[in-house]
C-alpha cells in the first residue's frame, strides 16, 4: 500500500504514514469503525507559539490537558521550594524537549516572493 499524500510505501494495517504522518486509507477505515487505540501517539513538546520563557510549561500543560497558567504557577512554587533544583530540571527540559511550531504562522515561508 502507498501513502496517498507522499507516495511512500507503507505496511498494510498502519493507521498513519511513517514518512509524512498523513492518515492512510486503513486508518480512515479504522476510525470510521471506532476501533479502540486509534490515533497518533501524544508527544511531549515545547510550544513555540505559547511560551513565556521557553514553552516548557505550556507543552506540559498541553500534554496533560491542563491550564498553562496553573502549570507555570506550580513550576514557580517548585523552584522556590526546591531551592533551585526545579530550575535545573526546567533547563534540562528546555534542551531535551523538541519544539512544536504553530500550524502556519511560525514556520518559515518557503515560497518565492512575487514581484
């Protein structure tokens, strides 16, 4: 079976193309039948479009389905209580977590300007 979006060959029974992430015809069929466990796995990412410092707290909030302000308040409280250990953890998360850009506004434009 081939991906209808990018044309790469995908294994039969795969819900999403491993190359481009587009839903395969098998995935559409599984979703319409309501099969359990369907969907792309969640990823913990920093959000470049909803950040105050690095986007770590907003990424954690999105991953767990919480309010980003609540996660930021907890992070500040942990930084005060832990005597700076939480700050080291924040910096480590800043380095390790991949960045997620907004769908179109933060991505660099690859089109050539029209003159």
